[in-house]
C-alpha cells in the first residue's frame, strides 16, 4: 500500500515538473521580446499612437 502511494507521489511530481517546464518555455519567448523592446527603448508609450505602433510591432514579431 505504501509503495503504491509513493509511486503516485512520484508520478504526480513528474507531471508537475513537466507542466512547469512547459509553461516556462511558453512564457520565455514573449517575455524576451518584451524585454528586448524595453531595453532598446524603441517605443514611447506616452501617446495612444505610439502605443498602437508598439502593439503592431509586437504582433508582427
């Protein structure tokens, strides 16, 4: 009985780790894009027009 419970815990931990790894990978690309734009200071978000241009660039990337 204890062995079955241990195997369940090990399996659940593996599923959790796989999920977190996948989520991390899926978030990394968009976050890197935003980070790059922010670091280079390409866009001024002070006006709606500038914000719209930045949004178009994000969508096109």
